[in-house]
C-alpha cells in the first residue's frame, strides 16, 4: 500500500529538519539559544504540582526565574 510509515513521516521529516531538541536546564537552554530566530517551548510543571514530577525538581524560585528570562 502507498501509505507506508516512510511516506507518512516525510512531511514531519522536512518540517523538523532544522529543529534542535535539547535536554538542558531551562536557564542554560534559553541563554544559549535566545534570539530573534528562536522559538523556545518551555513546559514547566503547574504551580503547586512541582513535586509530582521529582522532589525538589522545579519550585517557586524556578517559576520566578523562568518568568524573568
């Protein structure tokens, strides 16, 4: 059949060709890549649910710092 996985993924391959995916601390990533051509998607935990992901992983101070960046 013509709809193979390769055929279905071609549009995504072309769209994501120049995308950079990083696993960095949020402030390091933003400082490294911020600029007029950058789109940075940061997805912090909701306020009050920080410890659901990891104990002490992202707290109120981190939310404030992210807002300032």
